[in-house]
């Protein structure tokens, strides 16, 4: 009887250890020019393999797809950063893909929908290094349920960023978009974390106030330095046809 239990346990353990497999492409894609004139921008992954975005530029889509800051995207006509689109895409899966998992499907989507041709280069340049501050980490590791994500809100004289089940690589990517230069994760942390950080709204853009808040409230230090920067250089691109 003990052998039978051991076999069942081993089989279950092996099954649990299997990595989650998600599709590398979307089966259904709609890309349409945004005509609402809204100033709000949104991009999110939803259950059922859905990716939904409102009022986003190709540059923003590429940033999310390739996991780089918009400043790391070079070349291409001006409209890649100014024209806004609404996107609805669905992959053949029941799960809600993380930002990292959806990356390959988003890359395939922009390559097909915008006839995007590109190449990668690595250059030395100005970066921010994200490390654990001298006083130690002040975030708590995520437990239980909760959809992974990062959101920002303003009001009451403050700016607030809230994260749920966030990996440091994802936080560095988010900060890169705000800093307009690469933020590289050098924390060595591999877990997922929940956090809330806030600062006075007289400094909406990433700078001294946000750096100080990250260090004081989360125990994370952001420091300017030099390092290798991966760039995505556009060789060819077209506006999407109506679909």
C-alpha cells in the first residue's frame, strides 16, 4: 500500500512541476484606429487568452511585446508613436496570460498587423540599475489569489503605484516606460511581490520624488549608471489595413 501511495504522489508531483504552456500566436485579432479621442490609455490581459488595449500606439505595443522601454525602439516614421489604436486579440487558451507569456503572441501580432520588419542591436548607454537598498527590502511576497498587475492613480495631492503579484523584471519594465530609459533589474529577487508606493503629485514623471519613495517605502534603489542596452530598430512598417 505504501508503494502505491508513493507512485501516486510522484506522478502528481511531476504533473505539478510541468511548466504552463501558452499559445505563441493569437487566433483572432482586431486592430482599429482609435476615434474616441480619449486621453486615457489601457492595455491588459484577461481570462480566456484575451489581450485588450485602448488608445495605444504601435510604439507602446512594441514596448509591451518586446519588454523594452519605448526609448529602446529606434527608427520608423513618426506615426508609430502618435497614431492610436484599439486592439482586441484572443489566443486559443482558457488562461489569463501574464505580460511575459503574452510577449511572443504580441510580437507576432505587430509583425503581421503592421508588416513590421526589425532587427535587434545591443549598445552601451545610460541606464538605471534597480537594486535592494541598504536598509533591506520592505515589500511583502505575494500569497493567495489576485490577478498580477501594476496600476497608477492620482488624486488627493499624490501619485500612487500599486502592484499585485509582480516580479522584479516586470517592475523594471514598468519603470523603464516611465523613465524613458532602461531600468535593469539587479535585485536578484525571483519571487512575486505586492506593494503600494506613493509620492507628491508635483512630480508626475519619474524622477527624484519617485526614486526616494521607492527606496523609503519599498526598499528599492534606482541609480543612474551605464550598461548594455538592447534596442529594437525598425527596418520597415506599414499602417494596418481595416479589419
